[in-house]
């Protein structure tokens, strides 16, 4: 009897997951959203603003995953659902798992139901990860309690006001409208025409839930005129296609007591961080939690040592058991050693049996990402001196080898080596990488630094002070200067900069906290003096630091 042919495996079927990101704050991502992004083979976003999602510490994209912006019409409006679905279908070929990121909640805010239906017609399955809706989140971020006993009515007005919508507006205690800036005058007219009193209080929010959130309160009778020029200045008019949220009614009257988001100590501050984006991530996330917008400007560039022989000998020594300890004093040192390991076809297992020390949490995190759990991390002082203070003395009975491998930068100080030598250890410090001054930032950034457009600069080392001044010039006199410790503060003063903030302990998080505490105290002082609370960049220009 002839053998029966085995059935062929069915062709892999693609899938699209519509994921809501919330109204603007990446902290509102759900666990489902984080998991979907981590398992995506491709990601499609509505606009470039959604790229901020990938900067959140909880979000991980698999290596090689592409992020594509959904197509738009020449007018700037989203392309038809069928065209957007066509892109998703292409990316899902051969069983791809496409995450379609949208702002707010997919079916409530983003109106992607037609796109999902088009995907089904194209032969792929879909699922939805709901997000926090902007209809509820933006009012709460603006200090509005939606617990109105007389009722709350939610409505989306994406293109025009219909009579069916506006006919219900007069009988609602509080009205919450999701729309675009250009339609606000039309909304105001419809509300008045349908019987809402001109004295009704209105709150308009742009960029809701982001660190650029901008609100204004006005009576319904004045809403149309104010919406055309929110700040009363021609140059600050809002793009008419910009999403906006309008709250009309009783809930607005109690907003002053509940405003919390725009009251954050660093809300709206533009903070310059003289580090690369990957190095600055912990600080940037902490600054964002206080309401700040951080901008990273690299001041150094990391390059391999001029001669690789010394590192090659050290790597062989690690494998051959020449050392008892290896001490990492920076993320760059971890990266340099890891790259040399990979050049030799080695991985983290080559460090088994060695004791590993990290100068602080960031360096420890880089080791953990490599699969290595550090044996020693200072509890408080995350500096070379702090690591030396936490290091155990050499014991010729307990320690079979007395050598420590110290991969470091070419310009590193001798602090750690001297401290370990006093404890009886023999330290072999090896230049693992060189630091050179980075290229100057773009001209607009240099101009912003010199003219006081930044509210604060956070310096994390003396070299960042010297290099920033060298490539971009001195920060303006109105800019708040924050230093990570006394040594960095002295370098600031040597360059003619007045230091306003010094972190109580050396660390990126501690420095961000110290800046926030300074800003809160400054705000309290201004309020106590009866002055308007302005950002440092809004102060009248003074003489530049000399």
C-alpha cells in the first residue's frame, strides 16, 4: 500500500494588535500594551509624537523591529482606513505580528474600527489592547473632577458639529468634548445656540497628558475668540488640526482646588542634559516625572583605545583566572569589555568564578542586561570613592588571588586604584576606551543655550561642564545650574557659572530630585511674594555669565 502524503503545514497567518497608549503620558501604558510591543515584529504609529512611548523604561522593542508612521494625505489628515490597512497587511506577511499604536483608546479615541475591518478583509486577525481614553484622562490631568451629580456627557467632534450632537448639550451638567483646535469656535456657537448660558465656565486643554500640556479657562461667551489666540499673542496660535479637549459646565468651577499636573515643580521646564540619550535615560525619566522636558546633548564621544593590545591581554587574563575581581566604574566600561568579549567569541559565562563590582545602579543595570549580577554595588555613594569605601580588604587566607582588573576611560582619576591598593589589592587598570569631545550640537541648540531658552542644565561630571562650554558656549545667566557634586560645582564656578543646585548624594536620580526641590522652593517663594510663577527662561534677560 503506497504511503499517504503528510498534509502540509498551514501558511502562517498574520495578526495586528491595536494598542492604545493613552492621551500623552507614557506612564499610562497598560501591562498589555508593554507586552504587545515587546512581542511585535513591526510597529505602526499614527505620528512621530508616539515615538516617546519607546523611551519609557518599561518598554522594550525586539532587536531589528521597524517603527513606521501610518500614511497621511497631502493635507496632513490620516490616509483612508484601507490605505493604512494596506501597510499593516504588508508588514504582517509570513505570519508577522504587527502592533498598531494609537493615542488614547483604539475604538473610542482613535476611530480605527474601519481599519480593523479592512485588515480582516485582507486576511489577518486582529485584537485590541484598550488604552486609557483621553475623554476621561485629559480632564483629570487638567484638574477636573467628573463626579457631577447632574450628569456628564462625552462626545467626539472630529470634523464638524452635528445637530444631533449639539441638541443634547443644554441639558447636561458637564460636557466633555474631544475635538481639534479649529473646531472650538463652532463648538462654542453650537453650545450657545442650543441653550447653554454664556456664563458657563469652559476649560480648553491642548497636548493633554504630556509635559507640554497647555490649558486656559474662559466663559462660554468668550470661548470662540479666545480659542483663536489662546495666549493673546499672534505668534503662539495653536495649529487648527491640533487635538484639543473642551470641558463646559459645573466641574470647571472647582478646578483650582484640584489642579495637580501643571503644578508639578518642573512642569514645562526645558532641561538640558549633557549626556547621550542612553546614558541619560534614568535621569530623563525622573525629570519627566516632575513635568520637565529633557533634551540630551552629547558632550563626549567614546572611541576604542589607540592600542588594543593591553585590553586583549586583560581579556585573556580574565579567561585564564588571573584576577579575583573586576571593577566596572561606568556603563561605557561594561560596553567596552562586552564588545571585546564578543570579538573573541566569548560571552558572560567567561566571568564565572570572578567577583564583579559596579560603581552604581546604572552600571549594575548594564551588567544585568549582559546576564551578570554584580557582587558589590555601593549602597549610597555611587562614585569611585564610594566603591573603594565599600570594597573588602584583601585577605590572603580567603582570597586566592589579589589582583583586580579595572577597565576604565583614558581620563579616569586614580581614586579607586589608590583606595584598593591601600586595602592590599594589586590593581591592573587598563584603558578600555577613550573619551573625546563630541561635535557641537545644532545651531538652534547652541543659540538656545546662550540666550537662556533652557530653564536648567544638569551637569553630571566636571568633564560635561568643560565639554559643553567648549562645544556650545556658556549657559545664560538666567539658566539654573545643577551639579551632581562638589567637584562638578567647583568646575562650574571655574567656568564662571553660578551653581544653584548641588545633589546631596552623587547620582543622576538624586540630581533630578534636587532640581525639583529647588524648583518647588522657588515656586513657593514667588507665590509668597505675590508674583506670577514663571519659568527661569521667562525671566527678563540679564547679563550673560562671564
